[in-house]
């Protein structure tokens, strides 16, 4: 029996399971890169924000990044440190609280800077202020995830910056990667320096954003370290910051579901699960991509040609959205009601993007400790759904 399934006796599905041993593996690598490259690597809450696991994170990193008032408050109150905060648009009734709880704040535009700079410095004189830049270069192919696509709402292009930076600007923030390799960063840095090099000597810090998937097996960690060291050599006054999201929770645990029914139409068998792609795995539909399923071979959308086989199924969610399905997978044996279907690598982004569309509950969240104990961190109830409408 699968070691995950052995832990689920008496625990209802669906459930996300974060494995402590895998999380610590990633954290050790990240801490090593931080030390070798002399960069600060911080956790981006937009990818992972399970605060009951923060004590483990704090053994390896010192800070986080926030993109909203609630994320800033989570960092301040639960992580125990002031975050580096960036938002595309701050608003009057939140900006003072954000400034009070943050160590760094990045403005998305010069107009936001002009509107709020004096106010945030009055609230928190120690706050370090930056501006987001757009190098007009990104290798992210999916436009939905490309922050530098033409017409983007993110950041300031070089032609809009004055020769002398506006008063109090101490840093640049640039984000243009998505689960990218170090080779992509190498090419991106050439564009950043070509476009913004004349301002870099005026700065105290440079935040290179997220998307640096350094915990992926084929990631060139040595190249990342070399790039950061070379950047330090050219601009020794700069504090360098990386804020990956996926890298922290990459391949740290699955989403476990069960088959509740099998239906067939026009020769296509669909195994209906007690999870939803649209509610619980939205990136699968947005990106889109087919997740790995433990013990099954992914045939992709082209697998319809194999739909008549006894062990080939399309997987369907339990919401009423017509498109809440993906396909196709070949399993080792025909699926029966009650069988477990385990979606691999489902901790980053999924846990923070789940919805209760259709009144469907979030999966529970559990922490599989290194000693083998499965600790259920959160079980969702009707009140969680009801309170969303209060």
C-alpha cells in the first residue's frame, strides 16, 4: 500500500499533505544558495501561506514577501517579521497599516509613489522604498503568467524614469520569471542592466522577484550562485533579494482524492472525484497543464484515441462547471468507487488559490511529520463557506 494511504486511516479526503522531510530538503538547499550567493531569499505568500508550518520555515529564512494587507499582516503576526511588500495598487484605507507592518515597500508606478511616499515614510521612517521596473523582456510563454507582455500593468519602463531617481527610492523590484531556470535569469539580467544599469549604482537593493525554481532537480544552482556573485562584484553596494514561491513547496506533497463515481458517454469513461479542478487545482486549467497522478500514465488531451481501453479515464471534478475535468490517464487497473487518486506536487499555488465555488469545501490540509505522524492542520466546515458571505 502507498505510504501516504497508510497514514489516512480515519482521515477524510480530499486532503493536501505537506511532507516535512521534503519541505526541509528544499529549505536546506535554499538556505545554502542564500549563503553561497550572499542573497536574501524570502518566501512569497502568493504561492504558499500555510502559517502553521512557519516555525519550520523560520529555521532557514528570515523574511517573506507580501502583496496585500492581509499577506502583510500574516507575515507580521504569524511569521514574526516585517515583509517586503509589493502591490499593483495600494489604496487609502490600507496603505498606513501596510507601511507600519513592512520593512520594504515597492510601488508599481510613479503615480502611486507620488501619492503615497510621504505618507508611508511618516508612518514608518525606517521603511525602505522601491519601484517596480519592467525590463520589457520575459521568456514566460503563457501570457496569463507573463508580467512583461505588451500592455502589462506591472512596473515602470526605463524611458519613464528620470536620470536622478525620485526622492527616497532605494531599490528596484523586477519580476519576469515563472518556474524558470538560471539560464533564463542570465539572459534577463543582460536586459535589466542594458535598460536600467545607469540607475543601479544609486540603489541599496535589487529584488529579482520570483520564478527561480532552484529546487527543481535540473536547475543549475551553480550558475545562479555565479550570477549573483558577479552581480555583487559589479554593484557591491546592492543587497540582492530573490522571492521564489514554487521553489519552497516544490514537490513537497500531494492532493489525495477518491473516486465517487464512474460515468461513460460516447465511449469516454470519466472518473468523478471528490475534488474539483476549478476549485482546488485552478492552475491546471489556467496554465494549462496535466498534473502527474501517482501510479497512472498521463495521456494528455490526445488520449481520447485510447478512451475505449478498460483502464483509461478522463478525470472529472465534483463541481457543476461543465469544464471541470481533464484527461486522459491510463491506470494500472479499472477504477472503482472509493479508489484513491493522488495528484502529485499540489502544495504550491493550489492551497492558496482554492475557492468554495458551488459550496464545495476546500480539501483539508495536513502536515506529515518526519516522525511519521500525520498532523491535520485544518478541516473546513460549513461555517467557513457561510462566513464568506457575512
